[in-house]
């Protein structure tokens, strides 16, 4: 790693950490601006009980001190106690939900990249022909469909009408539909990126040189072109993560998967503030780190890019 | 000067004898004038856009949908709140027993084009209102983004130097905040405040809508600001700006004649791309139950409500799903057309 790259790495890391801190601060102060106490919604409690509960969860101290405590606890991996699922810590619930969401999310992301790169390359190589036009129409349609429309339509078609796949996430094979509904939009996006990137690379001089030398067409594409077309796809890693994590909120609800997204929407219903804060910070950190990794990897892979 | 006096002409001289020529007629002169009249950038772009059939069809679809969404409710015989317990979950064009009896008596009853929902409300008018919400969100978000983005980007680009550096660092940080999460967080937080708010407008819009607009105002303008700033920075360095400065053009003239016209294409492209993502966010929030407040329908909340009876009444999902798909698709295709028309360099 040369000095310039290291400099960029450090700068980008500081930026990511600052953003994470900002997310924590926004989350904390927004949630504390709510006038209602998280316990006041339960009617059966007297004021004394509410006060005792607030003392237990540390809600009776001044807000800045609460913030510092919260920050300190987060650094130790402690996101507090859940008030909606009494007896559970927030981090336990998050890890429990994330084990599902991660499985769905990473499979969806992986499929999106693999199929996106293949379809995009095919479209570029068949430029202007039938297959290219078909792929273009399909991707345009797919990026115009919100995740919840996609998921409910797939549920309607494959689970309810045709009965090929289960509609619930806990049945065997039940994660197939959630994965498909989450992967189609990013796949279409990667396809478009890959198509324009492949067209760009195929027009380069070194490809013409390779062809002029008499290198076989397949070798030109796989050996010379493909590697250089993948850089734009890398930068999409962060936005894709953001799409998949937020999309999983609706998809997990539609297919009843007990993942992080479902946990998040349920904690909104139960007005579990500690949970809402914890999940927001957790998801935001994942997205910001993915953005960071994508950016750094981009510079490592393509050293020509100006680092200023 | 001496040649003028010379009357004798050397036959070998290459000097042209004007007597051998005749004057051009006006018609011939007219032919020499450049065949193409000068075309302004705007007209040129509009011409390119008009040639793009897909973009024009999308534009027509958007105009048509907007007309339906804003005019039809004024004369439609049903309202989005009117419940009729005897007409629950009717299929499209089906009449309830009560309505059928009235028809048999010779009364005219307007058909439920898309059927009715679980509370017996006419579904077509609810889908139309949902479409209206989507369009309004898209248009207002574009306006917010345009106003804030241009001002911020223009200041940053115009002043340059330290001001620019600080302003762009702020943009970088805002850019990396996960916007959807913050919209959700805000709408959870202001739900209480909205439900107790005295303002009729805010109460009718609902927590989700208010927070969507707050977040658009706080976060979504950054890509616009980046683009405008980049454009202004590069225009500042152009030779024609230097040239007009050299011949004494005032700064206001440079801004009016060079900066703004050269930013217009970027502004149009970014704003057009913003609209579909704003519509996505609103429908997503409404689907989660954080968007518009009941009984106001949104395409997202309609799709969410349709899930309970999905097996028996699939059309209650299909209609809002198709509407949102059609709107977003048209805006996407129009956006692509605008990009190709206004910035041929960006074409991929």
C-alpha cells in the first residue's frame, strides 16, 4: 500500500467513523425529543412505577449525560435493555434477527452481482441485438418496481396462485422468495452498470490490440476485458447494502421471516425506543462500513483513479 | 493606391477584372446565408427530446395520469372515505345486492370500476387518491431539491477555496447518511406530535409525509448541490467566461448568460432522477404504516392493506401495484430521455 493510498484510507476511515457518530447522535436526540415516556403508554402503571422504571433504564438523568452513557455503552457493545420484549437485551435481539437477515441479504446481494455481471456483459456483447433489447426492457421494468410490490406480486404468483413455493419464511425453502424479491432490483442495477462499463472497455485501444494480435474472442473478453469492467460494480456495494437492508424490512414482513427488518417494524409497533435506536444504529453502521469498503476497494483495484 | 490610377491593364496580370463579374441577385445572396438558423441550447435539447418516442410517450402517460388524479375526484360519484357495509370486497364492475335492487328499479348506479375494499369503499377513487399522493410527493421533493441544491451548490462553487472545501465536506457527510433509516426514525419520532398537531394540513398529511419532506429538505439535495457546484467550478474556468470578462462583461451578465444556462441541463437531469426515488420512499413508508394517516390512501398503504385478503381479492394488490409501477416507469424513462437530450456526453 503506497503512501497516497494509505492517506486516502485513513481519511475515508475517519469520515466513516464521524458519520457513524453522527448517526448515533441523530438517533439519540431525535428519540429523546419525543415527549412521551416509553412506559406511559401502558395504562395499568402508577406514576411511581413509571418513575421506578425510568430510573432502572436510566431515563431520569439529564439528556447529555444519558447520551454520554449511551455512547460509552455502545462502545462496549451494550445497546441497553429492550422495553418491548422484556427480559432481553437489545443486542441479543439484534444478533438473533441479523442471523436471518444476513443469510437472506448476502445471498440476495451475491446473486444480484453474479447475474447482473453476466446479463450486463451479454447485453454489451450483443449490443443492439434482440437479447440486448430484451435485457434492457427487463431491467428498466425491474428498477421501476418497489421492493414491496415485487415481494407481494411474487408471493401472489408463486405461493398463492401456483403453489410452487412456501409463503412463510420458516417453512423449508421459505427463504427462496424473500431472496428473489430482494435480489431483482440490485440485479437490474448491476446489469445496467456492467453493460455500460463493458461497452466502455470494449472500445479501448488495448482490446483492439489484443484482437489485432489474433487473441481468441473468449480470451479477449474473459482475460482482458472482464477484470477491468468490474470497478463500477464495486462502488455499488454500499448502495446495494442500503437497498437490501431497508428492503428486508418490508420483505421480511411479507414473508414472515423473523429477521432484523421485521424486528424493527415490530419495535415501532411496540414503541420500544431502545430497540428502535439500537437497530437504526446497527443498520446504519453496516451501510456506512459497506460504503467505506466499496470506496477503498475501488481505489485499490483501479490505481489510475485520482486520489485527491 | 497607385493601381487605381492605372488605366492600362497588363493581360498577363492575375489581377481580377471586376467588369467580368455581375452582381449577385438577392435570391443568390439569400442562398449564401447559413442554411440552419441559430438554435438556442434549450430548443436544441427540446428537439432532441421530441424525437425520443419513448420519452414522449412517458411524458404523455404522466400528463394523463396527473389529469386523472387531479380532475376525476371533482366529479366522481364516490369519495375515498365513504363506507358501505353492504358492498364489501366487491370485484371490479360488480354491484352489491342493494345496488342491484336499485338498478332493477331503474336507477342508474355508477359501477365500481376496480371493485371495493374490505370496508366497502370504492377502490378506484382510493387508487386515484393514492396516485395523487405519489405525484405530489414526487413534484414537491423535486422542488425542494432544486431550490436548496442550487443555492447551496452555487454558493460553494462560486466562492471556491475554503468555503467550498467546508461546504463540500458537509455534503460528503450528509451523502453517506442512510436516508431511508433517518426518514423512518423521524416519522416514528414525530408521529405523536403530528397526531396532536392543531394544523389541519399536517394532521391530514400524516407523520410519514411530514418527515419525508423534512428529510428531503435536510438530506436529498446533496447530489444536486454536488452537480451544480461541479458545473459552476468548471464553467468558471472556461475560456469564454475569461473572454467575456476581458471585454468587460459584468458578473451579473456572466451569471445570467453563462452560469445559469450551463447549469440548466444538470438541474433538469438530477431533478428528474430524484422524482422516482421520492415516490419509492413515500410508498415504502406507507407500506410500513408510517406514511399518510388513515383514511387518506396511498399506493403503499393500499398494497399493504391488500395483503390480508390477497388470496381472495388479488386485484386489490394488482391495481395499486400497477399504478405505482406505471408512474415510476414513466418518470424513469422520461428521466433517461431528458438526460440524453440535455447532456449527450452522459449518454451510455
